[in-house]
């Protein structure tokens, strides 16, 4: 395994320190939600986009706004509504007259998407035409208006929110757009103690000052270093197997996949599990990716890439339950070697690693 250069190791150590500082800053405003915060930061340092799903009132918007302040990044919020048009997001061209010469030219007025962190609030409340305006920006980090391309600032992240309980009058995101989100983060209710602390904080007269931790240039440098973190072949193969076994067409797919899954995850899933595993390792001050990193990233990476069928819907089996079963039945290399040389069926077609 190739080690990181000394300068990169120092940067990794600095990022782990910055991660602790960022979580401390967020803790001044956000109570609990440590797993959500970790996954948000993983997506940002992997230069991926994130979809936050949770019922109203769980501080999804506040969390993203606070994160942008803690990272010293330009923040822009777009409230998605049924009447929102693509030009309202990307910007538009207007005719401007030069008073000295009388000449008229088109001038591009940038839309709110020209920022580092974009909060796409309630993204499923706008029609597909406007949702599609994000596709080029999320994938290519540019927008095209009037046949001319305009580059977006770096780094660029789309952090979208979605309400899972109100579906009437909404436009569910198509699979092509869902696949462009690195992580699907589930925001759950706080514990009783956390909710008590929330009530005490929000009903008192208190002013919070956040200290910016990382600037845009520093984040860009760290994201490049993260990609240099080595990953062993057997760890990468483990991520690959988890993704491939979600497809019912695989010859060695488990029975519950064939019974409950209509479509499985594509190649982006294994890519994001490995890349997210690198970030998670670095945030914990490690220089290598472990099986635990892949297992921790599997639920947020896979849950929006698995489409269940009618049988699963009838029995109330969601994607998270399928992922849990998959993690239980797909062993790591250590677990396989501890099984007296007998490989489970799901690994017999793979190399020994």
C-alpha cells in the first residue's frame, strides 16, 4: 500500500482538527444530529451533493445555513415552488444600453445558483423542467444560457431538502437526478434530552457568533488530497459487491433482492462508497479506508439508488431494511477468512482478494 507524502499527511491531520472545530461551531446552533452533520461534511469534502429528507421542523435549513457560515462559503437559498422557472435559478440575459454610444448588448445576470453552497429547499415542489435546470450544474458545474456557458464557483455543492410526508401536489425527483446526489441523508427526530435543549435554546434571548474554519481555497486543496488516500483492493471490492448485489439480475443476488428490488444501484454507488470512505477515514485521522467506513456509507449511498417493487411496498419493506439485510449477508474479508475457508454464495464468483 502506498503511503501519503509527508505534506499530505500534515494536511490530513489538519483536516481532522478542522473537522472537530467545525462540529464544535455547529454545536453552538444545532443540537444533536451528529450522524447527519458527519454525512454532510463527508459529501462536501468528497465534492458531492446531498439530499436531506425529514419531516418539517427538524432544522434542515438551519443546519445547512450554519454549515455554510462555519465553512466561510458563499451561501444561496432557493425556495422551490410550483411556479419557479429555470431562469429563476440559472439567471437570464437582459438588454443593456450603453448611454455613451447608444449601442445595445445582451448582459448575463447570474441567478442564485452562482454560490458555493446551494440550499434547494423542498426540491420536490417544483416541476421537472425546473428540477432539470440543476442537472447540468450538479454534473458539469456550469450553466448554459443563450448558448453561452457560465462556470460556477468552486467548490460547488447542492444540498437539497425534501419533506417525506406531504406528497400531494409534489413532483418526485426522477432516478436520473436522484443518482446525482452522493448521499441521501435521513434526518430523524431528536431524543427527549435533545428536544429539551432545543426548547431551552430557542425560547431564550441568546446570540451566537460562529468562527469560520475553512475557506474555499482550503477546501479545494483538501478535496484533492483526499483522493490520494489509498484504498486496498479487498476494501474496494467489498464496496463493489455491495452495489452489484442490489441488482436482481446478478446471478448470485440474494433471494430477498430478487423478491423485493425492481432496480438496483448503478456504478456511482461503489464510487461514492469508496470516496466517502476516504473522507470518513481522513476525518478520523486515518490514512487508509476500512470495511467499517464502507459499511457506514452504504445506507446513505444506496437508499435512493434502490427502487423497491410491489412486493416490498405491500409488505412495508423499505430500502433501508434491504440495505441492512445486505450488510448482514455480505461478509468482509476478515469474516470470510474466519469461516474456515468456506465462502458464502455471494462471494464465490469473486476473487479471494
